[in-house]
């Protein structure tokens, strides 16, 4: 089958369930995601790509999952196909996530191999074929701490490149060449040439900024940006027009793709503003905050005031911030999210919302492994580098919403023992590696 002409959709970084302490903002995010899924139907897309972080945690609140699952089921019932990779937030090794549960129900197909390969081995990249269109779809899931970067080296993509049809690669990682210049020194990502060469469409995720470029050897490379966002930074970037907040609609005409962005976040009802408090008395600071909030208020809007500085005779905490005080929180607004002393973005361009600490940890581990190779060999270490990376990734998994401390600690210990090949290793279970 040739490459033909068809339409598909691509979204990433929905983060359903984020803003756990702000019900109104969480609801707005969920509605934005549902709007993006409606656009898939309205634009008569053949299939939908989800390039990671559909959910904000591996095990989100079922109340958050239910409407998304129902919308996905509606797409499938109307003939759409859905292809998903894990992101750094919704991936969890050796445990079951909501993505696993939904995949088992037939809502979507996972388009990436999940097994961790041994350092130095060569992975023949498997792919799925969307039979109605003939498109081949492959991918590599994101991992926490940037530890997925190792999977891109030495990929054998010959079979994928030889496919007689449109060829798609999904990934969940920053691509350094397409980061804004002011962010390249802060965010460690892939080089463009680390991606499989010579494909037709590269479906990115992870970085909450929109960019469009060219893949290695040609092909359209797209990151649609976050559907809504998980931080005030994301929302401000959307309001400032630095990117899109929704879903990418890709039209393939004779094998050549073009992209259009459909924004579904309710930008008209989102307002971000700054309030300076340095040098003010506690009473004056409270009055300034109240006046500014009232000035920005309107029925149904979501307010995101960012408070900078500290009053001279009080702390921000003594101003009543965070309580449903009608003087500070007008009853007609849709909700309010307070941000106190927000970080200053890097100069010269947009700020970005990514797991900076996670990227730093991954880079530090890579450097540690490189600099201690001789010492580890002399000491007779039996754990290989891939297992050590897996151990660090597992120990760094955040606790999920609603997960008890005991369950969290037990899961981390079990995962660490597996990574150390002490319990439940592939050899113990007679399993084949990827």
C-alpha cells in the first residue's frame, strides 16, 4: 500500500489529573483535553497519536480517568485508532499504570517496546501498521530522569525505513536543536540525529512548548506543546502566543504531511498577573493583593496571581492567602491559584515547564558512570550500567495521588530489588529480553 492521503491527530502532555489542589484548574485542564479529543472526531482523523504523559501520574484519581476513558472509547467506537507511548509522568516500571489498564481494555495500542535493553545491544525497532492507511507507527517511551536517552543509540530501523507507506516515530524527549536558545544550556535532550533517520513524521512530546522542524534526513518534526499545561509558566506562554495549547491535526497528501494546530485551552478565561509586595506593610500588602485580584476578576475566570517579595512586617502566609476569604477571592470567579515568589525565567526567551531536576539527575548519572568505569571494573561490580540507570529511575518515581506511604515504599523496594537482579529478574522468570 502506498503512502496515500489521510488525516491524523497528534497530542502530547495532557497531564490529566494535574493541579491536584486546585479543583477548578484541574477541571479546566480536563475540559481542554476532552475538547482536543472532540477535535479528532470533528476533523475526521483516521487515528490519534498520544506522545506521552496522557496522565500526570501513573495512577491518577479514577474520577479524572473516567471521562477521558469514555471519550477515547467514543473515538474507538466510531472507527478511530489510538496509538500511545508512555511519558516520564505516566510510565512506571514493574507496576501497573492506568495506561496499562486502558490498553488491556482495547482503547489503544502501545506503540513502543517497554523492555530495557542491556547496554551495547542493538534494538530492532518494532512497529505497528495502521491497516486502513498503511501508516507504520513506532516509538520509544519517555522515562523519568531522562534515562530514555540511552535507548536511541544504535537503533536498527532498517525494517521501518523500508516500509512501503507513511512512517511515523513517536518520542517523549527534548530535541536540543529545537529548544529556544536560552533553554539549551538548561535542558538536556536528544540531538536531532539521535532520532531514526529518513521517516515521514516525528511525533514529539515532553517539552511544553510548540515547535515545528525537520527530522534527520527529512520528514516533519512536531511537538504540539501541552494541551493545557501544568504550571503558571505553561499558561503564561500560551497566553503570550509562544505556543499552542491543544492538538495538532496532520494532513497527509500524497505522502507529504502538513500540520495545523487546534487550540482547546480556554485562554479567554485565564489570567496571569504579578503583584509586588516588597517594602509594603502587611496591611498594605493585603490591600494591594485584594485590589489587583478584583481588577482582574470576571465571572468564571481562573486567576493566577504571582506574588513577589515579602512585606516588611509580615509574611505572605499571614495575609490569608489560600483561604476562601471573600475580600481576596471574589465569589464570581471560577477559581484562583496563588503562586508565591515564582522563579525568574531564563533571560532572552520563554520559560519552560519540564522536569529540570530529573534531567539534571540523568546527566549526573551519565557522568558518574563515565568517570568511574575503571574503578567499577576494578572493584568487581556485578551490576551493569543499564541496571543502575533503572535503579535510579525507580527510586526517583514520585508518590502517586492517593497512594499510601507504605504502598509507595513497598513498590520502590520491590522495583529496586528487580533492578539489582535480586528478585524477579528476567532470568528468574524465563523471559526473553528485548
